[in-house]
């Protein structure tokens, strides 16, 4: 199963559409700073389930800053990262990952792609789809064997 991971769209809706068209995912995660962008994307691709969390620039959102989601037996925590100090350290993220027995801790906020694995947990930041050099993430869940893989991708011009 392919999951497209987007973050920090900051109004760049066109890049999000291009990423969906390039990857043809079965699910989309949006990690904040573009709540309305994600809602618009969900309207254009209603057949693709979309899960999202608010970021620090998604003003007046009342939704929780973190969401624990299970997909195909894997545990994902979606957050923007600003409430966990990810610009400075992944210490709080690692604590949360242990506490929740996560397979993947997903965050944005830094605009810097990251794929790192510590023990069983992946720490994954797709970068910013709204940047001058836009990037996004792809998560693959092997439905037969239960394996998990993740990569970041620069959006093709």
C-alpha cells in the first residue's frame, strides 16, 4: 500500500496535485501548515482517504496537534512537530515513539526532508511541498509481509 506524505504546503496547491498524480497513492497524510490546502485536495481526490493534523500556521484550528493512526497493522503518529521541538532535537519524538510503540513518527515544520530509523521506529519528515525545491514523502507497506519502507522525493518540474 502506498501512502503519500505532504507537509508545509503553505498555499501551494498545484504542487500537491502534481505529487498525487505522480504517485497515485491509496492514502494521503498531510502534516500541517496547509489545512485548507489539504481540504481542497480531499475535494479533488475524494476516492483517496486523507488524514491531517494542523500546523503552527493553521491558525484557529481546534483539532488535536497529534493523531495516532493504524494502517495495515502499523502505528503512525502524525504531527506537525512544532509542539515537540523538532527544529532543535528529536528527543521528545523518541520518547513519544517509545511511549506509543510507534512504527513511524511523522512530522513536518522544519521543511527539511528526513528519513531515519532508530530501532523499530522510523522518524520521517517529507520536507515542504510548498518550497522552491518541493519535496514529499512516500511510505510503502508490504501487505503480504508487513514490511515498512519510506523515502523522500523531489517533485519533478
